[in-house]
């Protein structure tokens, strides 16, 4: 029981430190962010291993907790964010930096896809074109595309539709020079709503695509699966 309590406190402290490191402004980042993340991961992994007597479960938990700080926010990532903000200006696409140092593009359905469709709309294409150019200049990053739907229709319809939307973005980027091996896709149907599905406006917000770009602190372990 004592070891378990120690493990909980160590894990909590590590996540708190990781959050603080991720929120540092980019002007102070790059090497410092990676160093903090690596140090936190190493210390927590060591402590977790000791408090679980070196068991496999302890090693796995140490890897999970330590691995939560594996992304860095480099000057290239900041430049890519600025380029995407410029490309998305006035379009309704939001561009943000996530707490774990990923670049996130949230694309609403009125820009990306028609209702019930997975074909990319013409007003989404110029944004993706600029995005592809930016991605090509930073080949160390990985891209994850997640499709979403509103709650209209059954899961049998929404789940594959969300995957197909993500696949359309992947294929579009790949056709413009971004290696498909860098891109992973996922579809979550209506399970991650950001607004109420009881209104037309809310359903429109929920029909969206999210694109995440990440630069790993350990490039040798950043292959897309």
C-alpha cells in the first residue's frame, strides 16, 4: 500500500511538471522543453520502477508516464504554426498549440466536407495546399488526422464516415508530396462532441476534422503506425 501511494504521488508530480514544461513560451523552448521532458520521463520512470519492484507492470507504467512529454516545440513548429495561421485567416479554421506541444488544426464541416460526405470541398483545398507545402519543409514531423461527425444517424454510419473524412485528408496531402507513412488517421464518429447536438449550430461544430502535427523529441521512435 505504501508503494502504491508513493507511485500515485510520483505520477501526479510528473504530470504536473510536464504540464508546466509544455506551457512555456516558444521563445524559451526548443532544447529546454526537450530537456525538461526527458528529465521528467527519466526520473519518473526510475522511481516507478523502484516502487513496483521492477515488475513488468511497473516498467510499462513508467514508460507511459515518462512518455507523456515526448514532443518538442521547435522553431520550425512555430514557423509552421504561423504559416498555417496565415493560410487559415478568415476561413474559420482554428490553429493552436496543444499542451503536449502538438500543432492542432480544427476544420469545421462547412469548410472541409458537405453533410454526410467525405469529399474535400473546394474551399478546403487551398488551405491543404499550403499545409502540404509547410509539411514538406519539415520532414521530421508526423501528422494525425481525426474525423468527427454529429450525432445524426447511427454509429454504423457515423464511424466509417469519420474515418473516410480523415482518409480523404491523408490522400490529398499525400498526392501533394507529403509522405503517406508520416500520416495516421482515425475516426471517432460522434463520440467527441464539442457542442450540443440538439441545435443546428451545435451539430455543425461537431462535424469537423482535426489535424495534429508533432515533432518527436526522439526522432528514431516517431514512426507512424
